[in-house]
C-alpha cells in the first residue's frame, strides 16, 4: 500500500509502553489456541468466557519497560495510518446517508489487556468490543498470520483492521445489537449462522473501505488486492478447521467459509457501495 504522507490517527492508546501484563495460557493444546487466534473478530464474549472458564488466562503485573523493534514501530505506525484512513472513509460514506460517523478507539497491547468486554488474551486475535467501542490489537498477530497461515502483506494486515472497523460500523447502524439479540434467543447452531452473517458483512465493509480509500488517496498498489483475497481464503472456517483438525463441522462455523469470505470482501472491493452488503436478507445459498 502507498501510505506515504498519510496522517496517523490520534484515537490510539498504546498500552505496550508500560509493559502492562504478562499472560500464561493453559487451555490444553495449540490446536484450540491456533484456531481461536486465527478467527478474526467474532463473538468475543463467548471466546473470552470460554478461555477464562478453562483457566486459560492468568495474568501478573510487570512494570518493566520495553524497547520496540523497528518492525514493531513500523507496524504501529501502519496501524495508526490505516485507522486514520477508516476515519476519513467512513465519515464520508455515512455522511451520504445522513449518519454521523463516530470513530472508535484502537488499543495496541501485548499479551493481555482489559476491555469493556472483559480481560482478553492476545490468543483471541484482534477484536472489536462494542461495550467500549474500541478495537484491540496485539501487533504480534500479524506475525502469526505470516508464519501460521501464510497470509502476509500490508494490505492483508489492513484488511484485518478494516474488518474490525466493519463491526464498529455495524454497531453504529444498529445491526450488531439486533443480531446479538437474535443470537441470544435461539439455539447455538442458529446463533452460529447469524454470526456468519455478521462476519461476512464485516468483510464486505472492509472491502468498501478499501475501494473508497483507494479513490480518495490512490492507496492500492500492484499485488495488494491479491494479498487481501489470499488472506480471506485462509481465514475461512472450513480452511482453518481442515488445517487444525483435518475435518470440518459446518454447524460450528461462525465466520463463513473461505469462498464466502472471499466473495463478500471482493464484492465490497469492486462496488464500494454500502447498500449492497445486506448479508442478513440473503438465503444460505446466496451467502
């Protein structure tokens, strides 16, 4: 991506600076950890609750200061620029519909942090918490993307952030709360199906952001689209389950298949039209 000269968002709290907390994870094997880590976004409350209930998160305070590597500093700057881009784009897009965009905050952290949705370990991956309208990001997740599933590149990383911003847009539009209310009134299997629709719409919104960011700033370069599309295929529920356990359980899908995630991200990237992202009115075959 071409981000030269782009501003950095001020809506960022860097909790890495103080050393914060150190975490230990004891939920019984890399299989579960890897799967949770690689599923972007999702029903964070359930994920955190499950990890905590299994004794998965233990924390201890540390006051040690740390120095960041050049890569860590560059990723932090990159993340602030992407967040600024989402602020510019969504302010303009929602203004067309008479809606004021109230940007979320982003928290950069290492290991473990507290949020309005509870204490979260970096193993849950990047997440959006609607309770405090904040995105939480451990930059080490980008390294995990590269080493564990082979999804790499700056636009792939931008897609991760833009997906979480997509959940904030859902929150502002009232979509997220309505979907969560429906999930609370139905079976686990049906709740999972609603979750898939939430996540696919966030993928679509990520694509809408990229389309409009490119129109505003000429940010996309050769190879960027392929980075994001490759990432989308490698974070599908079916791909991750096959990779981790050798088989898939469709009723447990919460984010959508690789094909579905690719389809909705691509639709947002090619249309840039907010109105075309209604994943909740589609039939199962249309997702």
